[in-house]
C-alpha cells in the first residue's frame, strides 16, 4: 500500500550488521578495518623487512623479529594459493566452532563463551602445554565478514575472519594454571575464477583461493625466545597446510560456496 505524503514513517534504519549493538562492536569494526588494510598490503613491493622462514609449494611464510619487554612478538605474514576452494569456504571452516578440533592441533579445550551474532563469537581456548613453559589460554572475539568488491569490477570479493584478544569478567587472566596469551589474527581470502568454456558450469577446477594469514601473538609471560621461534617455525606451516587440506577435503564433494 502506498504511503500518503505527510504520513509518519519509522526513520530508524535497520542495523547494518547483526552484531552492531554489542558492547564489543566498535572495537570489532576498528580492528577488522585495520587488519584487512594490513593484510591487503601484502609484503609491500620489495618485501622489505620480512624474513622468509618457510616455503612449501605455493605457500610462503614471513616474519619480522620483534620483542616487547623481552618477549617475542614476531609479526607473521603468510601467503598461500590453494586450488579448488573459495574464500567463503576457507573462512567458514576457520570461523565455525564445530570444526575447530578437526584442524587445530595445539588446542586442548575450546569453549564458546558467547555467540554475539551469526558472524561474531567469543571464545575461550586452552592450548597444549609446551615444555618448559606454562600452559597458555586465550580469550578472543572472532568475526567473519564478506567485503563485496564494489570498486573494481574485475577484482575479487574478499572474505575475512579476524580474531582479537579481549577480556571477560568471569575468566580473569593468569588466575589458574594458565598464562594468558594475547593475539590478533587475520585470515583474508580472495577467490579467483578462471572462466570455463562458454556454456559450461564453473567447477572446482576453475577456482583458486589466495589466502593471506597475518598473526601477532604475545605469549603473555616468560617463554624462551629460541624455543618460541622454533615452535612458530614448526607450527605455523603445519597449521596452514593442515587447515587448507582440511577445507579441500571437506568441500570436494559439496557444491561450491561462493
Ligand atoms: O589462528 C589459528 N588459530 C585460531 C583458532 O584456534 C586462533 C587461535 C590461535 C591461538 C594460537 C596459540 C598458539 C600457541 C602459542 C603458544 C605460545 C606459548 C608457548 C610457549 C612455548 C615456549 O587464532 C592458528 C594458530 C596456529 C599457531 C601455530
């Protein structure tokens, strides 16, 4: 029915995102913007300052050696190209709690403290103890987002998941056997489609996903630098290879989720 001129209509616009009224929302917005911009920068044209520490097929991992108060907080940037999967699929499996035990090998226990909205959750995780350091735990919000490409017609859409440490009054840091770690992680994905022959449908042979994974982890308490760097050198490549193979396996017989 047409609205007669002069009739009062509600002027409050619908929320732009289901999480928008949550107390963490301003921080989620700000950190997601910052992390997406940082991940999209790649390594810069010259890759200056980034040290390649692992390489396997299309996967390359770089770090910068940085310490804060004597603790290793080396920023990490990894790039990988995986055929046959989409960015939406990668982000779906990285974000969703129900798959986490399948691929996260350092995990001891995961609890969803709060479902903020379909696209945002609050997690408490304890990770396996690594000798000789104390066991670690972490509380972080996790947010999945689709960034449609409305500027460049030929450029790919972006899917991203950002994880960022936060606090929770019921779980104060360093109150039990665990030392609290602090992290910021961004998984950013761009899907490329090689157009199939005219009239034929797009199959998994026509798609590939460029993944940029960035992370900064503060171990939160004493951990010997050499042990930590050796751990990262071993665990990050293992994680990215295992996780992407997991996504490939999970999706191979399913319809493509663009
Ligand atoms: O990003 C990854 N995983 C996400 C989902 O679990 C999330 C959580 C990351 C927690 C990473 C903790 C790594 C363990 C660090 C232990 C440090 C202290 C030990 C001291 C030893 C001397 O973002 C994948 C993370 C892959 C990490 C290898």
